C-alpha cells in the first residue's frame, strides 16, 4: 500500500507540473493560438484554460488506465472512481485509496 501511495503521489504531482509547463510552452511557441480576429480593429483572446483543460483531460485518461490496471490486480472495480478521476485526478486517486483501504479492512479470513 505504501508503494502505491508513493507511486500515485508522484504521478499526481508530476501531472500537475506537466500540465502547467505544457500550457506555458504552447503559449510561448504559438502566442496567437487563442486569438480570434473579428475585424481589422477588433480581436478576442481566449484564456489559456482551454489548452490547460485539454491537456489535463488527456493526462487524466492515462491515469484512469493506470488506476484500472491496479483495480484489476486487487480485484476491486469501482467505475465511479474512474469517472471521478477523469474530471479530477487528485480526487480520483484519493477515492481509489479509500476503496482499497475499505477492502483491506473488511476482508476477514475464514477459519
């Protein structure tokens, strides 16, 4: 359990850092990527949150696959946790550990 806790803590922190760095790099390379030209004088600039959310959802899909493989190994399936992980990787990992802890507490050997 400690090994998994370290693994997913590193993955969540690394994903947050990668999302922010990738967004900054993309905006630095293509500064006019989110600029929409309405007319000769008027332009609208969208926020970088669109790029950030897209990268975040892509990384969350990778994290969902990793959590699903761990669930398969311990034979506990919780699809709401996988759906929650898609929207928030931190909450998904927290609920994954809560389900793992609940399963380990409730298993009693049959004598």
